[in-house]
């Protein structure tokens, strides 16, 4: 679970902790049972909890844009098959209408899984690339993380509170034209690995998404101009070897500035990332990622 705490310094990272295999990893039936149990508990929590879930839509764009971003649709990721990338685009086209133009009113909570629902073949979803259980594999609805990644990135440039967000425990591919810091994505696995945002402001926000031939576009809009602007960046990026494994580390921070005049008010520590990499890390003098972006 991730929130936006006040400015602070992260604890110095130690070596990765080796974990024992969970029972659900010992047999496919145990894994299926574990998933079913977690999804059932999640449904009960959603119905019995006191969250006010966002559910209203308005096709008229709100007047002020807080942030806009785009990401490339088709990438050659390692040795992954490109058909998974093309199928991802099909999956995104199905999910986008469930998310675009949704309004996030004061006091409401946004849930990616509640709005999109479970991706199934019956709904038209096809096999795309999934990062699951330490592996890259095909899975129905694979690729929707590109949309959740964008939503999280937009939210980081706003006063919305990120109340739940997960990222993958491994990094499968070396960077390819990365435009945002490593570790700012948001993993999704219906329905217990979710991206949830809460609107603790008096403003109303609206998400909008669309596809072009080459890119996924998204923007976050509001009914009044935001008082602040935000710059999200990383610190202390490095690769470290532990035994035969390599791990990637960094810290995600954001700078909050006045919209009028641009004066910096404070910096906030968002999260420390540590992920095992499944590729050969670049040499120290080889650039592989941006140090910051705004």
C-alpha cells in the first residue's frame, strides 16, 4: 500500500531477503484455490467496507488539465513475441471505455479493478503479456498494466491520494526509450492486486484515455485549476549483485511547486523500489534510464 507521506528519507536498503516458496506455488490447484480465496475476500471487503466508489461518467471534458501523458504501444521487449504486443492493444481498446470520462468526486475512491472488471475471453479479451509469479507469460487480458501505469503516473502529478498500489518484484527487460523513472508503474491482477486512488480534496477529477496508431494517451482533468504543479523523479538508482542474482534499486520522489511563480514548497519521498532483474545489467558508464522527468 502506498501513500504520499511528508518529506522524509528512506531507510538504507539491506540485501534482499530470500523467501521460502508459498503453498500456492507448490501445485496449480493450490494456486487456483489461493486466487479464488483472495478474490472472494476482496469482494466481501468491497461490499462491506465504507468506501465511496467512483461510478459517474461525463463525456464533457472538465475545463482544467492537471497532467497529460503518452506511452508507445508496440515495443520489442527482449525476446517476447510481438503478437503479445498487438493483442495488448486489443485489450486496451476494450478496457479504455470503462475508465475514460470517469469522474472522481470529493471523498470518492477510484478502483481500477472495480471499473474494468475481470478480463475474460467472453468480454473479448485475448492473451497478452503478463508478468506473473516471477515469469513473463501469456495471459488473458495481459497488457492492461500499461493503462494502470499511466493512471498512477497521472495521479502522482496531482493531489490525489494513492491508497493502494503494487509493483512487480522483478524487472524482466532492460530499458528501451524509458521516459519515466523505473518503479512508477502499477501492477494489476483482478481483483486483489489493484490500483486505488482517493480524492481527499474539494475538487472533482476526471480521467480520459484514447488510442492513436502508435500511442496510448491519457490525461487527468479537474473542475478548477490546481494550486500546485508536480515533478516526479528518482534518486539513488543502481544495480547490485547478490550471489548470482542482480537487483535494481531506486527511490521515487516528487517535488511540489506553486503553479504561480514555480517556487518549490517541499519534496516528498514516495517509495523505494527493489526488484530482481532477469537480464544482464548495463555497465556503469552506459546510460539506461532518465534521472528525472516532470
